[in-house]
C-alpha cells in the first residue's frame, strides 16, 4: 500500500505491536488509560537493533497515527462481553489520526483481505464467519480464495515492479476498496452500495452494527467478514 499509494517524500514508520488489541488495552490500563501508543511501541522496541523509534521523542513527532488490529473474537481469555467493552473503549480513545491515533478493525482478522472470489466478488456482502470457526479462519480463507497468495495485491519485494504489476495491484486494491466499503455500508445500513458519506461507515458504527446484527443477533455468534485496509484507503483516497 505504501509503495502503491503514498509519495516517496512522506516519511512513515511502520511497526508491528506483536500482539492483539486486548494486550494493547491492558498496556494502556497500566498507563491509567492514556492512549499514548507511541510510548508503548517505543518501550517494546528499545532493545531492537532496527528500532524505528530511536529518534522519536513523543507521539507529537507524528502528524498522523493509524492502528490496524484484528477483532479476534475467538479470544478465550475474556468473555465476549469483556472483549466488546475493550473494543468500545479503544475506538473511543483512538478516534482521530491527528491526536491519539485512529483505530481500524479487521473482522475477524487480517486474513479477511484474501476472503474473496475473483474480483469483483458480487457475493462479498453476504460472507460471515462464526466465532467457533474463527480459530481456523486462516485456513478457511486460504481454501476459499480464488487467489493462491497475496501476490494479487502485493508488489515484488526484491526488484522494481513492472508497469503491468503496478497496474494489476492498483486495480485489485481499487476493487477490494469498493467491495469492502459497500460491505461496510451493508453492515451499517442494510444497503450493499457505496455510502452517501464516509461518516456513515465509521469504525465505531461498523463495530456497533457488527455486535447488534451479527455477534448478539441470537442467530449464532458470527461477524460479517470485512477488511480494514481497503476502508482506510477509501477514507484517505475517496475517489
């Protein structure tokens, strides 16, 4: 995504937290609920040779902060109610990229990016996964997908991409963006189409409707499969 959509002049740090969103919540509680994710990442990275935060003083050094985590509602360390309370709290703290940061949630996890038939997939709006199946979702998405790897959206890492590779990847990301945005609108409004406004498919609205319409629907605990990265692209590049 960085190579395809963001200018080379923009300096960005990409860092893995190395754990789930519920562990981040626990770390924040140790800091009295303060949403300083940069301080948490600095502490985790301080002994690494390639520490990306070695020259970072505080979160104010960044103009924008984006967080991508999985819902992972098969986590059995907490009750489902506790998991949802934690997500609700995190979405309240991380609701602005220019302040504490903006949180995006993958349902049920990041592998949802591959849970698609040949793009564009006209049935994408209807796909769900149960909580019981979530532990096997990586295998499920691998066997379901029409794409054998992430090459359909990833550029080669050890050489410069060809023009055809750039075009293919950009086109596939565009198709993923449309079908995930339409799916988000379906989850929030029941309409499988592009929303009237970006605000109508906010991360908070998506989560609340996932819980209401799927997780706690009484028809078996499940979620609508949805990936956050295309939604991020839509908010950053609407057209």
